[in-house]
C-alpha cells in the first residue's frame, strides 16, 4: 500500500471515529491535516475509541498534544543527525586537503 492510500484510509478511519461520536466529518479533515501523519492519526483514533470524549475541547487538546509529540520527535531526530555529523568532524577532522 502506498503512502497516499495509507494516509487516505487513516483519515477516513479518523472521520468515522469522530462522526460516531456525533462530531462533524469536517472536524476529522481539519485534525488529519493538522496532525499530518498516519501514525499520529492512528493515535488520535485510539484516543477517540478509548476515551470517547464528548467535548470538542478534549479532542482539540489531544490533537495538540499529539502534534507536539510529533514535532518533538522530529526535532530530536534532527538533533541526532546534526550531532552525528559533528562527531564525524571531531573524530576525523575537516577535509581540507589541498591537491
């Protein structure tokens, strides 16, 4: 299954979970767009199915928490990549050989 199908299928599941709780389908589209990843949407679906929130505010809070976790994870990975590159420079020096 390609990434577009995965994203679309997960978005549909998110919309279905929200509408089953009585929320409009458009809310699912907004949440899917804001979260931006199938894994994040799956986490939101699990929250909706387990907690079954009855207030929009609870859903919005969870959406923001998921997005913060995604952003924090991406920042961590970027920091790890930068640190690895820095360690290479420390261990092997800059390649400024002159031909």
